[in-house]
């Protein structure tokens, strides 16, 4: 996923801009990892939203 796609998903999930920036910075430093991002979202009190992309990547 691109940073723009990740940002869009985070916005749709209802994260504040500050929370989005924090997670986007994490992705820039560590790369996209659906399971890790979902774990971070759940710790912030949000639903997991990136695992579906991880499943799609596994099927390619």
C-alpha cells in the first residue's frame, strides 16, 4: 500500500490527524506491515482495518 492509501484508510477509520501522522511516520520508518498497524490501531481503540490487505498480498 502507498502512504496515500494508508492515510485514506486511517481517515475513513476516524483517526485524528495527530494519530494519522504518528502511524504514517511509523510506516515510513518500518514499512507497511498490516498486522502491526492493526495491533497499533486496536491499542488506540479502533477496529483492525489493514488485515484484509495482508490476506490479499498473501494470495498474489
